[in-house]
């Protein structure tokens, strides 16, 4: 484009690509001004184990881009995570920000949690603060702390600033440990937290601007890594799966016919299968009823619809048939049945000929805690419970003996 003379700056055609631009103001291509660069965007991705941090793999293995939702801009991973490593992976749209975060000279901290098999002491881990050389490769300072022991395994938390290839695994293998799980929990001030696996969200633009200013200010990457950001992020939802639409069919012109096919509401409703209609006897009761009330309601409806199936009115016919016999009046009454000789049968159940007792019996208030009947004033001529029948003795004579103390 430059050789063809299509690029110009402030109206002058650019003849060499060795030109430093501080901004895109005044730059034109084919006479059209170049739009300003879009602001950098930063995303968090919880990488699961078993994905490659690359755009494509010749062997056909799954990559991180196969798990990202559609609709995202072109993203570049900040650093790399191994196939078996999981955790936080930052992705950005700005190549300059990507390089700035990856350089060891920047000093941006990365934190990991490793589960390893073997025995190690805190003193051995503290020696890593001075750095270590393994097979001719020098690794910088690593802040390692023994988190806890679970049987033969140990959990170790490590914080480093270089991020060389397989650095954590090689350093722990140098100490005689075998790493079985490795999780990146933090990159700079951005933490993994309780983010679900394979989830993606975007860092707020305000937090990203604050981080980049701290990164270029005094203190560099260490000061930027210790920032206390808001922690809020914009969730990125996966695109819903496309559902094939139903084929278009001509709807009946008659309204009654459209109701039969279920198209009286809208056209898509016509493709839904017709809902089977319940018989009237099986129709459920009101929704306010419970299970027992609904069953009683259904049984009453069935009994009303088909009384013969439930024997309605058969007892009256049988009783009338028995009373219509000519010798019914000549029959003698049946003798009462007895359980044993000389012992009359005890009547069971509630007798029908016995009058029901009064609901509110008239008793004195001193007879007991009668809370469910009305009270009346005690009369002087009333007898208290427990006194013998007959004429009452004069006052002070013949009454119950007073009980004194035992001798």
C-alpha cells in the first residue's frame, strides 16, 4: 500500500514504511481517514485441563478456541498453560498489552496451587526465594509456601514473576515431588475466584485502565499486581444453539378449523401437537384443592355421572322387596345373639336409641376445669361434690371431720 502511494499523512504521500506514528490523526488510505484504534479489552477464561493453548493443532486435539463462545472478538492468550494445567488464562485484543504482561522484566506476579506427591519441608521451599538452577537453566525467585498435607500429597502455593516453560513442574520435581494437579489462581491483580470451569467474562474497562497506569508507574509490575480492584466483570454468555424452524404450512381460513390445529394464538403455536382432552369424569378439581380433596371431588363426580355403578338406591329396593312378602308380619323377632352361654352380647358401637347427652352439662365450677361449658354462680343450697345425699346438717355440726396433723 505504501509502495503504491495509497497512504498519506496530513496530505503528503508516504514513501517509506520507516515512519514513527504517535497517533493515527491525519493518516488516510485512498483519501479516507483511518479510524482510531479500538480500546484494548481483557478477558478472563477458566481453562479446563485437556485443552491446548493454541489456535489450531495439527493432531486434531481440542484447543481453548473450541470452548470459547461465539461472538467474541479476536483474542490472543497472555502466556500459555500446559495441556494438563488448568485455571486462569487472560486473553486480550491488544498485542501490546499481551507483550507487556508476558515480559519477565515487567514483574507481573503469577500465583499457582500445586498438588504433589511426596514429602517436602517449609525450609526446602524457602530456599527457592534465592532462585535455583536446573539442568543449566536459571529460574528466578519463587515464593513457595506449604499450604496443607492430605495423606501422601501436599498442596503448595507458589508465586513467581518469570513464567518460563514448565517452570513450576520442573522446580517441584527438582525437590523430589511429582505434580499431579496444577492450577493458576492469579495473574497480576486478576484472580480466578469461584469462576466456573470454561466460563468467560470481561474485565471492566475502568479496572483495565487503572492497571495499565500502575504498570507503567513507580513500582512497576509488583505494585500493579497488588492493586485492589473492584472485582466486578461483565459475564459473556454462550450463544444459544440454533433450533431449526418448523416448515411453513398454509393455515385454514376458518377460525374453528384453526382452533382444532391449535393456531388460534399465533402461527408458531400451530406446530405444537394438540393437547389430549381429558374426559369429564377424569377432569381434575380446582387447583386450590390438595391431593385428597381432588380425589374426593373426582369420586363425587363419577358417582353423580354413573350412580348404578356405585349401588345407589339398591338398598331401598331390597328393603321394599323384603317388606312386601306376605308372611313378613308372621315372622317372630330374632332372639338376641350371645357370645357365650349365659352372657348377653355386648352392644358394640354407638347405640341409636339412646338420646345424646346434653352438650353443656350443668355442674358446679368446683368439679373440675370445665372450659367448654358456660359457668353459673354457685347457690347456697347446692351440694358440693363428694357430700352424702340427704338432708343437710346444721351449720357446724355433722360435717366432714377436719383432718389434723398426724400423731
